[in-house]
C-alpha cells in the first residue's frame, strides 16, 4: 500500500514531523545566544549516533518517512552538537 494512502503511515509521518521540529527551538537558541552550557554533550553524542542508526534502518527497509525525518533530525541535532563544541 502506498505510504500516503496508508492511514497507519500517517502516525509515522506525524511522529517524524513532531520529533524533527522539536529540535528547532534549541537550535535557534544555541545559535542566537552562542551559549550551550545547559546542553549535555554526552546526550547529544548518543542522540546523533541513534539518529544515524534510524537513518541506516530507514535505508535498509526503504522507508521514505524514516529516511526523511531522520535525515532532517540529524542535521538539526548535529547543528546543536556543533554549537556545543564551538561555543564552549
């Protein structure tokens, strides 16, 4: 069944959108204030590793929803990680 017409797939699409946009406030704040003192480096390293695994899994099962959501989330989480390392 096509992803767009599959009602169950919409649960995954909505979950992907929500978890992806959840990073936006932190990204904007980190870059605007140049401060990441409240951000845990260890947590974001583990998070980025987990997102990479979800992305690989998405490619392995050829799931476009997983691929797109995790690719965008990887960019946003990596931006926070870069900010954490850059604005020490």
